[in-house]
């Protein structure tokens, strides 16, 4: 079996601009890949069966992604897939979506399907709103529900990410989100500190662990905010040394990690 990375993402800001007629929210965000990742082992099978080993069984997005790709492509092949989780569930780091994207990218190559990036992104959108970004594979401005993507060049950066031990329900938070708090930004250019996360107020009001983590980080960094719909919070630094220095101050009972920003997904070249 070959092993593949499924990297996390950060939302450097997240504006909720309004509610759409289809019930989704109109968003504006900047996505950044980081080098913290789940690991997925995949091998093609000749018998057409898809076997998955990992949390949630056949409800897992890895299994669903493989099954969808097989249905849409008509491939006679199958796969053995094993997921090793490092990214927290319900953390706002896009772990499940990234897992699905990595499965689509890897199986597209292993099954010799030759599907283009745009086709894979369209398939990914059927699995979750963030999946197309991971297949897009570069830092990006996301609009619509996050599926309209424009590549951005972002400066090198390191991040301290604090991971409160709670799983936040994206559906619950968006249902309670207030719209129209923020205006659409003109991007590019984008620089650190622009924008806000409009979901922070809802999440910190419902999850004291997130509020405490964000308060701690804001006391030590010029800019700190929540990613996605939570629960993880982060701050950006120019150097690894600065990020490690903040991480070393974490009190007992607080968890987190240091990660480097990525310009491209590890499997970016696996789609055209």
C-alpha cells in the first residue's frame, strides 16, 4: 500500500455575507493549506471491492469518495483504504474533506482514470463544500459556499494551532450565524490580519473551551482567530522559532501544534 498525506487547512478569515435561497450561506474566505495531515494508505484491487479501515466505517468520507469515483467513472477496479487520523474531528481544519480529496486524487492515478482537476472538484462538491478546495490544491480565495476558488500567493508563514477538546457542529453553528456583519473584501491583495471570522462569536458563546483558548492566544499574538466553524484557533508567525516559543508557553491541559503553511497540496501534480 502507498501512503498519502491529507493536509489540514486554515481559514485566514471567514465572512458570512448572507443566506442563499438554497439554504446555504454566501461566504468569503481565504484558505491556506498547512503541513499537519492525516495519513491514508491506499492500494488498488483487481476484484472491484472497496475495503475501508478507519473511524465511522462506510459513513467515512474516504469510503464515500472511493465509492462515488467508482460509480462516476465506471472503473472495474477497487481499493483497500486505511485512514490514520491526526486532525481533530469538528476542529475546523477540514480533516474529513481533505481525506476525501486525497482519496479522489490518489485513486484517479491508481485507477488510471485521467480525470481532470475540474471534474474531480465537481465530484468533490457532492461530498462536502470544502472538498473542492483540497483538490484545487493551492492557497485560494473562496466565495459562494466556498466552491468558487481563485488562487492566491501568500507569504511564507508558521502557525500555532490550539486544539480545544470539543467537536463543534458546523450545521449547528451556521444555523445560528448572523449574516451581514462583515462586508465583502477586495482581494487580492491579502495580508495577515485582514477580515474576521464571523462565526467566532457564536462558537465562543456556546463552547467555553474555545473562548478560553482564543483568549489565551490573543494575549500572546498580534492576531489570533478561529478557523472555519471551530473549534481550533490559530495565530500566524513569520518564523518557526516565534511559533515554537508561543507553543512552549501552553499551560497544562491545553493541546496544540506548530505547522508550516503550504503553497501546494502534496498531490497537486496528480491532476491536470
